[in-house]
């Protein structure tokens, strides 16, 4: 049976249409995940859902235990994760309300525990190893293709590519930072995309990032940014996201056409 993990962000704390079978609280060698995992079914697929900020949005981006969250999915046998996040739009083609299927990342976070393989932790496969995963394509290309197809089938317009600038937060950016990020080639900016994506690769789980543009990033239009605006846009986009996820889950083929499941092959020293 297909087993799909969904990580959701600001303004999206549950998936309607999910027939819930159980909730599972897990502990991991890295501490506690953000919340219990909600396990249910959409058609014939098992869907495992986790709100990364907790169900009451009590965990800020820099305090999320990314390692525990991904480890928990691995422990539950999840092979593919779709991660939903709120972002600010930098590129003019990323407007509030747009849904961006990410294809690249620039990582500016520096203070997060970003690997299972720090030489002393217990890692999914073997403790204490040194690992350098290939991250040329940070998102699973096969899962991206399925989501693109699902978008067409469900009539949901997607921005088909987008480079995600990952920042530490929790503050929003300055106008000069956003200008610089644009020059570096990023299209959107967010606080939670990393190390989620690279940890999933280390765990050999296919991972895809879908971002909802919640606001124009700092300095792009002149008004003050508010979290009220972010939550409002995420809620407004939630019907479309649900349709897109549902269609993705329905048409998701067996896990073929990518090398995510072999990410650790020849990656260990
Ligand atoms: N910057 C960083 N993270 C965000 C933003 C933003 O403008 N909007 C939503 N998440």
C-alpha cells in the first residue's frame, strides 16, 4: 500500500477528507516530533499527517525538531513526503495566492541540527557514520512530475518551478536582504524548508515542496508585513492544496523513476 507523509505549515493544521484511523505519538533518538502523527486513508493510500508547528502553532521555525519529525515518518514506513509551506514572494511571478512547486533551494540557515549523521547520534541506518548525500536536485524529480500531472488533472494552476531561499527566522527579512536574495536567484523565501528536505534525503524518503505565496517579501510592495496576512492567504489556498494533494495521492505510481531510496549508497565514508 502507498504510504504518504504530509507536513503542513502555517494556517493548515488538518487535512479534510482524510478518514482518520488513529493518532500516534512517537519518541525518537532525537527527541519529540512536533505533534502526534495522524494516520488515515485517502482512497487506497495510507496518509500520515504532521503539522510542523504543532496543532496549536506553538513551535516557531527555529525551534522545530526537524530531525525528530523526519525520523518519525521513517519509523512509520513513509516512503514519500509532500511538504506544504508558506513563503514570501520575491520573483514578480510569485504573487500572493500562487502555489509554487519548488525545484531548487538556497540554504541560509546556520543554527539548526541539519543531519542525522553527526558522528555520534543514532542514525536511521548506522550510528556514528559520516555521510555526504548528493543534493544536486533537492526535491524528488519523480514526485514533482506526479504533482505537476495532478495539478493539470485537478485544474489547479501551479508555478512549475521555484528556488526556495531558506532563512532562520523568526523575524521577517529586511528589504535589502530580499533584494540580495533575488539577485542570488531565489524566487521565494521561507523559514522551514531546510533542513527538512535534506533530512528526508538522508532518510532515503522522496520529498517534494509545495509553497503557497502568502505575501510579497519585504520591500516589494511597501506595506508592513503581518502574520495575519500570511495565515489568511494560507487558509484561502487550503481548498486548492487539498484538491492537489488528493489528486497526487490518487495518481501516485509505485516508487520508481528516482534514486531517493538509494541516497545513502556510496554516500558514506
Ligand atoms: N519571509 C519568510 N518567511 C515567510 C514569509 C516571508 O515573507 N512569508 C511566509 N513565510
